[in-house]
């Protein structure tokens, strides 16, 4: 299913764009529109995760197919992206929970940090996608551990 990586990347980029829209809306004090934009961003991120996790479980991950002299740099970058995505997801869940529980002061403090982490997560995810499927031919599709660590 070669379209799944593209589809999941579209959803994570859409999520980042919606977070940016939400940020603009909150600056303009359009609270209801901000809420809807951020919920849409969260739904987009969840759709990304469902597609990504399903592909990982049922198909596997694609290993880096580029030149061997870039593989170490790609692997370091991928590990950075995975850690950033995990941190971003946790921050996102906490930030959304604070908003839904109407703990707005805490939400206001954490929201900008979460947004910045999410932007870098989306950008680094796009770079991983480009390196795996656009700039180079993807390597073999295999288990996540083998794809990330190369053994």
C-alpha cells in the first residue's frame, strides 16, 4: 500500500497547518474558531497516527534506501524525529485536556510550547517522508526495529 505514507504525511502536515491557524485565531481572540481549528488539528493528528500505526503493524516500516554514507545521519535524524513526535503527542494530549477541563491559564502557558514542538515534529516528519520516498527510493519494508537500526 504505497499511498499510505503519503496519506499519513498529508494528515500530519494538515495538523500543523491547523495548529498555525488556531494560533492566529487565538491571537485575534476568536475563541470558538480557535477551538474548532485545534480540534480539527487533533483529529488530523489522530488520523495520521491511525494510518501510521496500522501500516507499521500490518506492513512494516520502510528502511532508508539512500546512499550508505548518509544512513547514519538519516538514522540520527529519524531518532530525533521519533523522540520529538512522542514528546509532541504527550504535550498535545495534555494541552487539549487542559483546554477541555477549562484550565485556561495552564493551557495558555503550555499551548505555545506544544505548538512549536508540533511544528518541528511535522517538518521533521515531512523530511523523513521526502528522504524515504521522494529523494531516494525506499529500502525494504521490514519491522520497525530493523528499519530504524538497520539490523
